[in-house]
C-alpha cells in the first residue's frame, strides 16, 4: 500500500526518536532480497523483512531518496514480503525496513534494518562459460571448484549464484574460481554465473546473460540402501521384454536408473509405494551392461548411495552353442578325476561353467585356445552342468548354454559321470576275456585226437 504523503513517515520517525530517548527502541528486523540483490531487468523480486519477537507487527519499507513513498504490510508469522514485479531501472536503490506494533494503546517501533542495495542488471553481453572440476558428483567432505570466465570480457565482475539460495555466492574480477572445501549436503544444487560492468547510472549494471547450469550432486550415507533386480531373469534372449525393479525402504521416492554410471531414466514411485519399475521392450545387444539404482526424497541433488550393480546379459543366438563333455582319469588308488571340457569355435573366449539349481556363482576360465577345462573334485560337485562363453571384448553378450551333462558321485573316494558306466562295462568284459583265454587253451589239447 503506497502513501503519497510524508506525514506518516515523519510520524513513525518521531515515534522512534521519542522511544530512543526513553530507551524503548525494539530490535531491528532482518532484510533479505529474493532471489538476489542483483535483479535482472524485467524480472520479479521480493524484499522480505522479519523479526523474531512480534508476530502481529506492521512492517514499513523505505527507499533512500524517496522518503515520501512508504510501503507497509502487516506481518504474517513474524515477517512481511514486499513483491515487486517487472523490475525497472528506477527500482534500483538502497532499501531499509522497520516494524511497529501497538502495546497498551501505544505505538512501539523498532530501529531500521541494515541497508540492502539493489542493482538492476541489464543483460546485453554474451553468456560466460562455466565448468566444474573434477566433476558434478562430489563426495561428502570432498572438494570441488566451479570455473567461470569470458575470453572476451576478462575485466568484468563475475558472480556465481546457487539456484534457490538467497543472495550472491561470490564475486570477483577477471573470471572466478569458486572452491567448495569439505563439501556439505547444503552445497548440493544447481549453479550459474554472470558477469557485469558498472554503468554511468547508480544502481544500474550492464551484464551478460546467465551461463549454462552446472550441478553439484552428492550422496548421503545416512539414506538407506536400496535393492535392484530384473524380471524375469538376468540372462535375456535378444528381442525379449524385461523390467528392472528398484526398491527403497520408504514411499514417495524418486528413482534414477544408471547404466555404467550414466543416467538412463528417472521416475517417481506411486504415493503409497516404495518400488518402481523401468521397462525395456525388445532388448538389443546394446542393453547389456551393469545397472544400478539411486533415489532422492526431497533435494534432487542429494541422492542415496547406489545399489549393488545388477549385471544384465543378452544371449545372442548368432553365437554357436558351445560343446561340453566329461573326461575321466582313473588313478592307481582306484579313484577318479573328472574334468568338464567346454569347446568354442574360436579363440579369445571366456567360459563360464554353470551348475543347475545351485546358487553358487559360476566357475570362470579364460583359456589360451578355444577349450576350457573345469575340475570336479568334491562330493558336493554332483549335478547337471552347462557352459557358456562370451568374447573378451564384450562381457555382456553371451552364447546360448550348451546341452547339459550329468555328473554323479558314487562315494567319497570316486566320482563318475553317466558316460563312465560304459567304460566300466568294457573293463569288466576285458577281464573276462583275459581269464577265459588260458582256460580255453588248456582245454583245447584234451579235445584233440591222438
């Protein structure tokens, strides 16, 4: 509300002088310009005045040089906000505020706030460059630096701003290095910079456009870990449909899905859910890789620790199926050693031996040639086995599994495969023939004529 007369302003001033003489002047309020005391021409800004003690006070905003124009506003929760839209050059200047309230039918007022200077910036120069080192992901307690400069206008005054934060972060001439030491969660956010020159008019600056944005993203170890899994399985045939599920401990989380640390997608859970799914249709060879999930709850620049990685493998039917066989060696102590051999068609392959219905991780071999050997030695190694391979250059594209082979343990001292039963029969037949041959030789003379 504007007052064209200076009588009211003079009355308030006299009241404060009278109170000062009696030692009854109340604490000064705070004053803040939002988003910054550097206001871009044509934009909107706010001046917020606050006190800590008197909820129902009335605040008065004054501007130096215009004592006849006084703005007033009743407090709402100890503060008042003066909105100024479509900023003009004449809005630049030095502002102060004070508050008054009635107590026992007497008007009681505070001293004036500190002065705040508002400069109106006219953007006529090209934007500066901005960069972040070592990167936009900063560890809690780590260090980072924001670089801002212009090759053409090195003598300008540079300013770095954090979006959503009140005031100016740092101002320097000739480019700016804005170090962030021992980074805190409050440092996370989006930053931009601008450079300006002083004009001939007071409270008027000639400035550049804002730079591009850089972000400081941080992980909060206090946030609970999350879980990731793929449906229906982590080995997917080329062209299949899958979903990757991310799950946290609380509802209303925003999840991001990363592949090899690169952001793939981001989405929010339902209001009453702590889980979200990312769908992939007609999986391609390029979809194979390591995937992780992260989430945030309130600040989109403060994230949970990543989930454990989930490895998605794509089966390429163009790869030839490996062959598998069991080789058995009998020792002098009548024990057996069983070796499973996996064969591919070329060199440079990495083989994995899988045991069906067994949660243990597969065995791996990287042979020099095109055949890998796996030993079966323990009683618990009985079961059905298959093998697969991938090329060294791409660990996420695999062949189809081989046909299965069965390994059976007969006792603690010997291991045999189903194919060794035939070998056992052959050995017994050979023993029978060896024993029968001399017996037949002894009988032959008895049956011969004299």
